[in-house]
């Protein structure tokens, strides 16, 4: 149940996926609001600090997820997908995994090169040191641009990815979304299929 | 800033200070007490420096206020009856980083649009050593007035002017300026060199 199997995702994959998804969507909203919406400057300062703490959380989870993706078994693609769709799916997933690492790393570079030199005080708990990078206005501007561009690129991929999931669920009515919602889903489905199978069902009879 | 006139009649240390033997070691040219008493205007050569420490060390925030005004009076007979009043214009804050300055002027900190000055008016002056004194008074910032304390050290004196170093630690939170804590300390450390020109 924790691990993936050939037929579907286990709970580790599922919980990581949705936790990271929620955090990343929150960070995109937070990043946009704190930087683009005119808000109270004191609130803005706090939002920046929350953004960094939450961003480091995303980075930690994304690193675990990337590793998990490499070492863990990959389920078979859901039935009924063309080879092109399968390829689009797995490329999107690799890009998402890569951007979920690159975006917070670039954010860390912004905090590290900033001439403001504001410490990253993880949820007011402990200090996460700056990366060993020289502080200067040009370096900060550069990494801000990189962080921003990658963040909105990530948003575009997430939107594409989520719309694809919804399309599969509502238009194609396959189990692409369902199998990312519950580790039990495919097993239930399989046992339903099993009891419907006359041969196996027959065996079960006393 | 008690400066009780005591024998010997030649006062030694000065200004806001008591006359004590030994202070003459600090101030070679011991002025006559009567000479130091009087009214002074605070000159623009003064330096109003502050620092706010940051968690984990590092520079924190340090800066100076460029615009201020004030005056003080050294009482001829009783330093304890000396007075000082001081006005600071927080919009003149300089930190070497425009984003920090803008933030300090904003509604998050000084709110200079609504409160253009920070004022201090002494209520009590007390001598604490041959060339030191403690000044208590009312500090008003962002519409809040509170009693604060500064310690004063005499630096230099001549017939026309006088210089002090004044230090004090002010907590930001009572004035509604605790933004950024706990990353930045709640305490602002003031380190001021005040020059007075006799009026
Ligand atoms: C997956 C994680 C993250 C996402 C999705 C994300 C997203 C964003 C977004 C959308 C913006 C606004 C860009 C704009 O409109 O200009 C932003 C700004 C920013 N992010 Fe992140 N971020 C993440 C992680 C981090 C981390 C880990 C840090 C630092 C430790 C960080 C530091 C910053 C900073 C300092 C800015 C503001 C840049 C500026 O104002 O110059 N971010 N982020
Ligand atoms: C916000 C709405 C999102 C929805 C509705 C969604 C939906 C899904 C679904 C249904 C799958 C399973 C595909 C399959 O059955 O093969 C999946 C897989 C995946 N999703 Fe999402 N997702 C969302 C957000 C994200 C985000 C923000 C990221 C990462 C930045 C992400 C990264 C991935 C990855 C890497 C996989 C492949 C499975 C794995 O190895 O973890 N998703 N997603």
C-alpha cells in the first residue's frame, strides 16, 4: 500500500504528490501577491518570510520526491493511452520534478545574493544559511529573473498537467486521476474485476 | 546631568556632569563650571546612528538620521535641573540601501506620511559618574509616548561648544514598530554623537 506496484501508485507517491502540489500552488499565489499586489508593507515583509520558509519545505519534499521517482517502481501507464500521450505524460512529469527543484533553488539564490541580506529564519525556528554566492544588485536581479521565469513556467506546466488530469477524468473517463487519489483504487477495481470473472469467481464458490 | 556646584570652585568635568576630583584626568583643560552652563543648540555636525541586530549575527540594519534639531540647557547650579529637547525627522533616515530606507519610512515602521517627527523631552537628569549622566524623558514616536532612558558621556568641551556621546536601547514594539521581529531584534541601539553650539 505504501509502495507503488505495476498497477498503480502507493501512498508515499500519492501523499508526496498532493502535499507538494498544494504547497507549490500556495507559493505561486503567495509569490504573486507579495510581489505584484500593492499590500501593507509590514504584511509584505511577513509574506516574503513565509514564502521562503514554505519554499524551503517545497524544496525538501521535491528532493525526496525526485529521489523516490528514481528509485521507485513506475506503474504501467493507465490503459487506453496512446504512445504519444504516454510520452507527453512522462515528459511533463520529469519537467515538473525538475522545476520543483530548480524554482526553489533559484529562490534560495535570490535570498543569498540579495544586498538586503535578510536571513532565512525557517518558520522562526532555525536559520537556513545563504548559499555561498556574492551579494550584489546585478546578481540579485539576475536570480530574481530566473526564479520568476521558472516559477511561471512551472505554473504553465502545472496548469497543463492538471487540465490533462481533468480531461482524462471527465472526458475520457479513465482512471488517470483516480489512481493518483487513492492507493486502494486499482486494487479494488482489480478485485471487482476478479469477482466478475467467471473463472475466478467460480473458484471462490464453496 | 547633575552638576552640583561644590568646592573647589573650579569645576572639573563638565556640562551634564558633576564636579569630581579625578575628572580632571579626563579633561585636561578643566573648564569653569559657570562657563559650561548655558543654552546650546544641537548642530548638524551631530551624528544620530542606530543599529538593529539580526538573528544569527551579520550586520543587521544600521543607519543614520540626517535631519534633526534640538537644544539643551545646562543648569548653572544644579545639573539635575538641566533639560534637553530633541526632534528627529525619520524621513531623513539613511542606511545605504534604498529599499530599507523606503521600508523604514513606510507605514510598517515610522509611517512618515502621518508622523513626520520623533521627539524626546527630558524629564529627569542624573549624574552617574565623573563624566557621565543618565537622562530620562518622554520619547514620542508614531503617536505613542513612553519614558525612555539614555546614558550620556562627555566627550569634549570648549568655551563655545560641547560634545557628548549618548547611547540608549529602545524597544520597538511599544511604538507599534515591531515589524521584522524576531529576524530583526526588537531593540534599536542608538549611538549618537551630539554637538552643542552655545547660543
Ligand atoms: C517551489 C517553490 C517556489 C515557488 C513556486 C515560488 C514562486 C514564486 C513566485 C511566483 C514569485 C513572484 C515572482 C514575480 O511575480 O516576480 C516568487 C518571488 C520570490 N521568491 Fe519564490 N518560489 C518558490 C520558492 C522560493 C524559495 C525557496 C525562496 C527563498 C529561499 C524564494 C524566494 C523568493 C523571493 C525572495 C522572491 C521575490 C523576488 C523579488 O521580489 O525580488 N522562493 N516566488
Ligand atoms: C494541482 C493540480 C494537480 C493535479 C490535478 C494533478 C494530477 C495528477 C495526476 C492525476 C497524476 C497521475 C498521472 C497518472 O495516473 O499517471 C499526477 C502525476 C504526477 N504529478 Fe500531478 N497534479 C497536480 C499538480 C502537480 C504539481 C504541482 C506537480 C509538481 C510540481 C505535479 C507533479 C506530478 C508528477 C511528477 C507526477 C508523476 C507521478 C510521480 O512520479 O509522482 N503535479 N498528477
